C-alpha cells in the first residue's frame, strides 16, 4: 500500500516564512533563499517508493522446528532483491507470534539492497509450550526523500512453524523399569535374580529356591530369597497453582507450563516402562472428589495415559485462562490475599477450576499416596508451600525427587531476591534427603529427567 | 498464556525496598549514525553562522546552554536522590542561562549576540535530544513536577518563617483595620488586659495543638516507638493545655483580685508582670500564627505527595537543598537583592515595605516561589506545542534544530551577510532536520540502531546532493537578480516573486 507522509511540510513552511520575511523586509536574499527548501519539495514530489511484491523474496529458516518449552529457537530471514533496481531503504519486521519472546537479535531490520543482493537477519526466540506459527513479515520501502512509503506483507518461503511438544526418545526410566516385574529393584525378598537373604524353609517354597549347600552343611532346610524386581509405583505431582504461573518475563514460559511439560514427559516414560503411575495436580480443584487438587490414582494403560494428558492440558489451559482473566496475588505466598474462584465451564473444562482461595492442604495429599510410592514433583519452588508438602511426604517415608524449572533468571533485585529464596528452599529440601534438580532455561529436559528419576525404593523389610 | 514477570511478584519487602535499577538518561531517539551526522552538520552550520555574525563565542555558548538544558531534563526524570538534586540544580542554571544570557546580552552587548544565544539554545537542545531522554515520554512533565514541588517547599518554608520574623507591633498596626489585634497586645483597661491575656494564651495553645496535629511526627517512628511517642506528645499537649489554658485563667483571676484590692505585693507582682507584658503577648501571638503557618505549610507539602512528610521521596532532599540555598541567600544578601529588584522593577512591587515588616528572607523566598512558578510556566510551553502538533515528541529535536539554524541564517541576512552564507545556513538547517527526522522514523520502524542500514547513508547523500543543487540554483538566481535589478522595474520583480510564492503554495497544498 502506497502512502505519502507529510514530513516535508515543515520545509514548505520554512520556504513560506523566508518569502514572507523577504517581502516584509524587501530583501530579495530571503526570497531567493526560499529556492533551497523549494528544491527539496520538488525532490520529494519527484521521488516515490517502489512496490516490493515483484522485487523481494523472503525465506525463513527456523532451527530447531521441534523442541521443548524454554529452549532457544534460532530464526533466520533471508531477503533477496530480485528486481532490476536498487532498493536503498527496505525495513522489515518478522511476524513473531506475540506469545514468544525474542531473546537475542531483533526481528526488525533496515537494509539497503542492490540488484541481486541478499541480506540475512538473525534472531532467537525462547520456546513455550505449544505450537507456534509465524505471521508474514511486514515490509516497507521508502523513497529517497523518505516522503513516500510502500508497506506490504510478504509471504515468507521456508519455515513458518515450530513446536515445543517434543517427545523424548531416550527416556531414562526406560532402562530402569520393565515388564510387570520391572527392573527397578525393590528392597524386598522374593523371586528374582539378585540374592537378598535366606530364611527358614516354609511349606510350599519352590524346590529350586532351597539352599542345598546349607542343607548339606547344617542339615536344615533354608530358602533363598532374591531381591524382588517389580514395577515401581510413582506419583507425579505437578505444581499448577496460580502462584506457580510466573515467568521470568512477559513472554517467557511460566512455571506451570514448564512443570506440566516436564511431568507429561516423565509420565510417558514411566507408563511406557509399565510402571504404575499416579498424578496429582496442585492448584486444580476436583469438583467430583471435592478436593483442592486433581488426583488420578496410580495405574497403567492407554486410558490412564490419555486421562493424565487431558488433565495436564487442562492445567495449562486453566492456568492460562486464570492468568489473563484475574489479577493474581502480589505476593508469592499462595495463601495470602483473597483471590477469586475462576470457573472454566465456558472452556468445556467442567471438572476443573483454579482454586485461588484455598491454601495447599498437604495432609490430604499425603493421605492419598500409599507409603511405598515414589514421588516426582515438578514445581518452580517459588513459595514455601511445595517445600512444606515435600517435607510432609518425606516424613511419610516416600522417596522424593523435585524437578524445578527456573523462572527466576530475569534481571532486577526482585528476581535476585527470589533466586536467593529459591536456593534456600533447595538447601532445605536437600537437607531432608530429597533429590533436587534445578532445571535451567538452557538445560535439556532429558538430562534433567535423567538426574531426577533414578528413584530409590523406600526400604521395606520382607 | 502470557507469563507474569516474576520480578513484579517479589514477595519480599527487602526486594521492594531495594527497588530496581534506574533508567538511563539516553533515549537515542535518532539512531547513532544519523545522530552523529546530523550533529556534525548542525553544529558546524550554526557555528559558521555565528562566525559570520562575529559572535561565534555566543553561538557556542547558546549551544552549550541548550545541551545543558537537555541533560538537566533527562537527569531530573531519573528517580534518584542525587540525580534529582544534580538535575534540578542544572535545570535552574540552564533555564536561568537560557533566558538570562540573551537578556543580559541585549542590555550589555547589543547586536545579534542575544538572538544567537537564544537560537543556539534551541539548536543545542534539539541536537542533544537526538541522544538524550529530554523530550517526550514524560521528561518535561517530570521536570515540571520537580519545579512545582520545590516551589511548594519554598512556599511552605516562607509560611513557617513569616510569623517567626514578623515585626508584630508593625504588623498589628498595619492590619488594625482588618484584625483588632491591638486590643490583645496593648489592652486599654484592666478587664481587657485579663480577657486579652486569657484569649492570647488560649490562641497560643491552639497554635501548638494545630501544629502538633499537622506534622505527622509519629509516622517517623517505628511501630514500637510510635506508641511511646504518641503518649509523650499527648502528655506535652496536656501540660501545655494546663499551663496556657488553666494557668492563664488562674493568673487572670489573681491579677484581677490583686488589682481590685489594690495590693500589689509578693506573687501579685509576678502576675502583673506576666499579664501586662507586651513582649509575652507578642511571643504568644507568634506561637499561634506560627502554628497556623506550620499547618498550612505541611498541608501544602502533603498535597505534593502523600509520602513527602515522614518519608524521603527522591525529590525531597533536592528541594530542601534548593530551599536552604534560597534561605541562605535571603539571610546574607537579602537586602541588597531586594533593593536591586525594586530598582529594576521601578518600585512596582513594594519589597522594601515587606522586608521592613518581615525579615528580608521572606520576600526573597516569595520571589523564589514566584520564579519557580515562572519556570514551570516556561516548561509548560513544550507540552502545549506537542499537543498542537508543532513539536511532536518523536521529531521535536530535528524541528528545534531547523528553527534555530534558519533563525540564525535570517539574522545573517538581516546583518547583510554574504548570500552564500545565508543559503548555506538554510541548507545546513534543512539537512540537519532531514537526517534527524529520517533517523527518528527509522528508529520508530526498526527500533534497533545497531543493525547496519545503508539506507541512512544513501538518504543523507542524496539529500546533500539535492541541497547542493538547490544552493547552486539559489546563488545563480541571486546573481541573475542582482543583474536584473538594474534593468527590471520594481513591479516586474514583484510579479516574479509573487509567482515563486504561488508555486510554493501550490506545492504545499497539493
């Protein structure tokens, strides 16, 4: 679209003023001086911007196109002048999805292109959970006098989308738990391979487990117990409270998004290894059970996997709706300040709503989880409530790993203070024997999960 | 989902107390390369014009004052204790110089010096605005707010100082027609003496009570000490009430009884001394008026900012320093200053009379208050121009530079300077504006100034070529006209000029 800007009007005013002064003072030099601004007005009138559709091609490259939330995605725009004339001033703005933050470089550029010239504009964005599509770049050419502009959107060739939903190929638990008798070793005697203990023979014990050497020496029947290998029972806890829906910047992934993403991958891996997996989503009240968290009891199977995926999706969607629809508390303490309950019925999320008024009830969570169950918690650890919950679960004898996406990496004193507080929470958890993994924005999720999930079985005598 | 920045979620009071890093004074509204180029052209053109007028020093002075003014406004907008002080003082100096120097030059040097300084201020301010956050984004409003706050602190100080230094007998006699205070100070009869003494004691107590209520002293203490302070203040007020309220009645009664009985002895001597003491009555009256003054002053300061009293807003130390400086000036050079001002204004403002009733510091503070309001009014011109579209925030710098340079070229022409200098001045002004305005548009479009942009150089070069062509054309026309003036009649010349003007109008209105 052609447009003419009125920037030279002030020079016209200068010309008029000079002529007026010249007439007033009867001094020809002023009037003659007006020739100079008039010359510029003529120059502006004669120069015009050129249309760009037939002259420019733009190619976009996105690397990688599939990644995980929080990862850096590199974008390159290559602009080529295929026209027969030089384009001295081309301004371009790439159509970055508005939810995505540019972390390096700029999607805006001004370039001058000779015939056949090519310019490359590079920048990087920080991925968030979901699929994102770029809009067409906006391009503008200006005339030499900059009084005439031509603005249009040009379709970019090449890549237009990237996705931050990557399935992890090599999941650490795949090597740790297999079969209905998984290879996560239980500290419990029974059938298996590894020696665990001997005990007095009991009627009905299999003959192949009788310690015949012991019988030859002592003339007493004893039975060998092997360390049982069994499927692990793991409960994944996701911190999706409004308090956790904070980010390092407006367009950075929130703690809830990252926690949900990490939990989804962990659940897939655990279920794939045929472990029994349960799910607790904090901050998402369940109207069916009247609890202030979503609870899916441990189990296995495709239906369970589907249920869990749906619940996690709802957690992100609900936190997203709450984020935009309500004013969230000014403090990090989720229990401070009255907050509204946000119904999500309109979104078809009839069973869930963000419970913004209730503080976390650790006792109710602890009650639901059977004692031998291992816990993997995903939380940004931005307040004390998850730490308190972990402490109570630890007292109940659970082996616990905490995987914490870091949403405090921004600048400013507030972030620095939050980082310090988060570090103190980690120290507290580690002093309780909890495995804590700090998931930084540049750490890959597979590595993080590898550290987080070599789960220790709770000690239990057979 | 749009994530909330965690920085704003800081739960910690310490984090909030520490605050965040301050902004920079640099806005770079024109990208670096364009700004440097425009600055070079602008400064060299204006200096050359000054040189042609023989006032090159004043042109440099004007540019420097303009740059100083821009720095002052940019610095003052930073919310910081020291920066507000530095920026505020610099603003006063720069504004004083911007208006004072041309006036002074007009009186002393004459010629074109005053005009060149004034135009230099415009050019310097405009060119500096390419880099500094001196215009737009509330920069001028911040400067105006600082000036207004300082003015209110000065005004409040004057109100407090006014009753303390007042020559009460003079004041009472001057205001006798309006306020019958003379009855209170010099009573005509015994009963009037008793009644006046009691009334003046009660007024003094009222002054103390009003002042103690107005000043939020307790907010300066921590919670645990506040209660103790409040109880202490309550005891002091009760004591003052008993002393001034109850005591005055008792003293009045004793005085009346002893006067009736005509027995002046012992304690009655002391009581008579108290009741009939004109100095004591004036002192008590001062306490009353002082209390009222303090209450009005504190209320005025609190109007400026709810947290101004009892806490330390960023501007308060700078306001106190400026007020202290004005106060000090009033004490040490108040009298000669008042005489000078009165002589300058031809006695329109009766400052000497005011100074005779109050201390000379009072009229000095009053003049400073009025001066600050004037400064605020001057700064208010900028937002008005912006609202009218004369100086849009984005392109105000280039426009000011253009106006200043063209103005200087006009002065050169008026001084019958060489036409080539006049034309070069006009060309320099237009090229400075063009490069700056183009850069501002570029910045608005692509925001980054670091990205390579050959377009800026191409644009500047083409403008320069066009300008040189126009300059050559103007010189040629000037030469032709100089020759034609001898042969052409005045009416034909007027017709040619009218056609040129019409051509310009057509171009503008097309």
